[in-house]
C-alpha cells in the first residue's frame, strides 16, 4: 500500500494540470487513473485560448509543443448559426492573419491532447503515475487521511489530501461532494467522428448550429486533422426529458434531412459509433471542497453552460487546486474551512463568466432575438467585431444581457 501527501484521481486535463503545477513547485504527487493511456474521452475536442494560457502557465514551451503536435489543427474562431440560418462569424481575435501569428485556439481529439499532458507527467520525477487502477471506494479514516480501495476492498493508497479530477461521472463528487445530477444544470450529449464533411471553414472555425426545431439544444461540427470532424448534439437534460427527445434519432435526422446540413453530409461517413456523455454545467454554484478533498474540472461541475467548454475550465481549476493543496500542506491544515479558499479562488476566476454564459443560454428561449442580432451583425462589420471582442471580454459580454444593447441595435447604433 502506498502513502502520499497528495493523491490525484484522474490524469485528464484537470488532474494533469494540478500534478504538473505541484511538480513545478517541488511537491511529490501520486496520480491514479483507471485507464491506460492513450485513451479516448468523449468530448467536443476544442481547445480555446484559455487552454493555451494554462499550458503556458505550466511551461512556456507547451503551446508551441501543442502547435507542432500532429494530432491538432489551429482554429481561428467560431461560426454561430442562428435559428434562421444566418451565420455569425466570431473570430477568436479581431482582424486575425493566419500563418503569420500564433493561433488563438486548436482542435484536437482528446485521445491526442490528453496524451500530450500525460507525456509531460511521465517526464517529471516528482509525479508517480499509476494507470489501469480502478478506485471502487473512498473512506476518510480516523487519522484524517483518505483511504482509496479497490473492488476487493483492499487498500490502494492513503492520502492527506485528495484532488478529485475523475470526470463528469465521478462517484466521489456525487457521494461525498454532494453533486447530484440536476436536469436543469446538466446537458446530455452525443458525439461521432465523421470523414468527408463538406464546406468546413478554411480557417478551421468550429461551428455551433442553433436549429429552430432543436432548441434549446444545439448541434456542433468541429474540424479535425486529416479531413475529419467531430460532430454532435447537446441539450439540457431537463429538456430532453420534458420533450421526450431521442438524441440519436434527432442527430441522424438533422444530418440527413436538414436543408443546411444534408448536402454537407451526403458523402460523409462515420468513423466508429455514436457515443453519449453527460455534462455537469456550471450554471449553478456548488461546493468544490470538503475535509481533505478538492473537486476539479468536470467533477466540480464547471462546464460552460453556453458553449460547453470544459477543458479550459478544468485546467484553471487544476492550477488553483495545486496552489491550495500546497498551501494546505504548509499550513498543516486540510480542513473543510481552510480549503474553502480553493472554492473562492475558482469562482473568483470563473464565476462571472459562468453566470454570463448561463444568461446567454437562457436567451435561446427567444430565437427571434438571436436571429435579430445575427442579421444585424451580417450587415454591420463594426457590430461583428464588437461581438468578437465580447467573446474575450467579460465586461463587453455582459452587454448581451442588457436591454439597452438591443435598443441601440433597433436604433441602428
């Protein structure tokens, strides 16, 4: 049996980021994952500017390493398709010039991106990575240490501090952290890889389609290397239940019959099966810590409720988890009250953005408003550039929730 000061459950972006920051600070850490890498993870596969910033915080060389990674392509923005079909192009950077500057985002299969991070873990002598290990139970001992046990109830490891980064289906987050599945704050999704999709953006913009007969859900198409694409749908679990939506049937129907999509998928072929997954959204503030533990990434329900972004938020939480884990060891205090500082740090960084994204999610109840903004932006380059800036600037994005913004549009200002 192993004993550790810090044990991390999960070697995905949240867990790997925490481990790498702790290694940078000279702390030894054990990382457990039930998978053996490389492994697939159902996801949209988009890597935003947040991801690049967090990679740079780990190591200045990592963004360049990602850019040179054969499993990625650079992405320069998002194409939003309003319910009326109008395209609203939102570059990640206004007036970007491809091939002359570093890209603001990338798209890479999680199989590849997570492998890049795991390769970094394997280079660090401070990190012990244990793969292919399933934790069946977790108990807090009388000595204040967490005990992790296998299916035979045999101990695997004990730890003073547990960083829980084992994803959206985390049993620990449900049973210990109290993160029950709430249909109003949870998204059901499907993903399938296709090859041969037509009319992908020449600068690899990712696509979000808000189709009138599929609201308040959306369909995405994210380009990938070698002419492939990540295609999927997502809808609030509450709405799936209320409307009795069969997501598999609707995905197939949209790709084969919708006038904006059927020609693009006429000769496309799926690679592998359609796979489902759940997204615990950050549209509700939840506790992220307790006695001797921190919840990271999807296990902490930190996914953006409008765009579905989870990787960047996972890495941000991983960085703050590493910081507070180190503080707890120095203070010799792993109590719930001390570790609430982690909650405050995460929500100080992400709270406003999550609230704004929740507000934008609710705007989908009024598709005519989405259509109105998209139509105006298509005819007004200044407005289109403002919307692009809103993607990066939270203060600007907050204007989307203010009636005065739409009144100015009506007045042509």
